[in-house]
């Protein structure tokens, strides 16, 4: 090759390199501008501030104090000219607001619970009610369960009002009390005492959905349409009180209680696959190319495999059998006194088609004469919400658009929510999870250091706003 030709070739390569660099920089520039435009969504900062302020309100249940949270939400709505009313017992109130459409289309109820489970501050690395922003996260009890969804729903109704959007259906916002303790003082009471608040409600969006993330990418969204049934019981043991230096021959109330608790914890809960769980697992397995995916896709046979417990997490396996959890024991005051009474609380979750009477009899048989059995909360099977609705199809469309290539499927939840009260009345209720949650963060729900990634929170707020607008705005 001549010197001139070599120079020409080098010049060509150099020009190509410059063009590539220019294109890359231009792409990065426009991508940065696009990303910054997303980050600068006018409602982002407002949503984050409202969320942090909401987390700083201690609405632990027990004892409740939901009225503090309800009034906070009421004030935010009032600033937008949205009338919101409080309903419920003093100190334990819920808050409800409605945007009227003037149509007879079935209304959409945006539901979340104000109360949160208690937190032991000494066990947290951040104050549980401090609303700290640190390390890319927003920290606080309720960050995932479920004040995040409450603010996303709040911003959705606020946006509709600010934009004066013509509505195809009424939109109702409800922040409710007492969900964490079973809902008797919240949704259940409101439905029974104030049914007019729910006039023409045909759809409910609530907590209970799920998603799986792989390096911040969502391959799978689960819309909750059915849930396991709660059966909460309290064991009461009695005995002779006295000085512990002279214990009774039978050991006293606490010995009776320990035996009763041990017997209940040993109740057999064999694995079995219900049709709705099978559908959920088949679809979830379709997104994975590993052993877990293979087991989920063939769960009817895999449920008998000795590798089931090593391959599937407890969250998956909880949907294959009834679960029994001892959650609270109380008895005695000092080390040198034997109490006359002792109690233990047991949280049992039954598969959706199970009858609580059957399990209750098994508990009584196991306990025998060691303790009495009191039922604190009982729920009966209800039909799952249909997936053949306009709202489900819209959820499916918007969730797939949020994560191209992802899969959407109806799921069964291991936990109970207020959705069951609406399903029992024939109202369609879906549990959604608009916020991406990594597995290690999901483990903080009802645990220590509950938190949500700030970016995921803001993305989830935008997604919720889009879903509500798409379903409720009148076609132009």
C-alpha cells in the first residue's frame, strides 16, 4: 500500500471514529435531556414531599391513631378544592373523597390503608417514622406497606382535578383505618354503616399485587385477584398463681401454654396446588430459564419433589399450603412469680378454597385441655375477581408498556387485604404493585428498615397516575 493510500485509509478511519463519537455524544445528550425531563415531572417533587410527610405520621396499629393520617390527606385534598370527609370512630377515622363524572359508569375506588404495623425503633438503622432520604432510598414504616400507594393514588386524583379532566366515571379516593388488624374498624365497618359512600362502585384498585425485578428490569407483573384466608386465634391457658419457689405439680399456666403452642405449631399442613395458584406459577415460571422456572411451570408434579423447599422460596411455598405462625405470647410479670393466665396469638392463613371450621377443629384437637381457643378473625372463601374486565385489560396494557417484553398474570396473594370485603359483595377488586421492589427490599415489609428506592417510588407514582387517567378520563 502506498503512503498516500495509507494516509487516505487512516483519514477515513479517523473520520468514522469522529462520526461515531459525535453520534454517541448526541445520543447521550438527548437521552440525558429525556431522562431529566422524566425526573422533572412537575408532580415528582410534590409526591416525594407528601410521601415523606405521610411517613412521619405514626399510625401504628395497635393502637391506631389513623385520624392523624386521615386529616393530613384531607388537608392535601382540600388545597385542591376536593372535599374529603372523615368517617369512623374518633381517633380511628378513614378519609374519603369523590370526583364526580355525571355519568352512570361504574366508579373506580382507589384504596389504601393508613395504618401500619408497629416498629421497634431500637432495631432500625433509621428512625421508623423519620421519613429519611438516604442512599437512594426513602425510609420509614409504611414505605412499602402501603403509604407509597396511598400517595400515588392521591397524586392521581389531584392531577385529574388540576387538569380539569372530563371523567368517564367517578373516581373515589379512600384512605382507610384498621387494615392491619383485620379491617373490622375500617372497610368492614364503613360498608356496613355507610354504604352510601360506595354508591355505584364497580372497581377497586388496592394493594396486593407483585412484580419481580432482574437488575431493575421487570419481566413479570402479578395482579392480585384472590388471596389466602386469615384465621387469627388466641390460646388462653390458666393455672394456679403463686411463688415460683413452690411451683404447682402441673407447671402452671405458662407450661400449659407452651405445650399448646408446640402442639399447634406441629399441625400438618401438606402441600397441594389450587387451580388459581397453578395458573400463577405457570405464568411466573414462563419468565425464568432456571430450575425455579422449570419447577413453577410443572408445579403439579414438582410439588412432590424433595427439592421443592430448596428451590422455591417461602413466599412461593406459602401458596401451596396452609401456614401457621406464632406471633405473640403474653404471661407473667416477674421471674419469681407464676401467673394465673397466659395467652398466645396464632396467625393461620388458609388456602383460598379452605374452610376455617376444619382448621379450627384441628387446632382444638391439638390443644386438648392445655388451653382454650378464641377466634379473633375469621374469613370465608370468596370467588376471585374476574380478569375479563376493561380495567384488567387496561392494567395489562399499561404494565406491559411500562416494561416492554414483560408478562402480566392474575395471582393469588399469601396475605389478606381489604379487597376481600368488596369481592364478597360482587365488586371487582385488583391488587397492584406499581413500584419495582427488589427481593432484599421486599423483605423489610413488616420487618426492620422498611424502605423504597426513591427512583422506583417516583416511577410508580407516574405509572399509577397513567393507569387512573387512562381508565377514568373521558375519550376526547
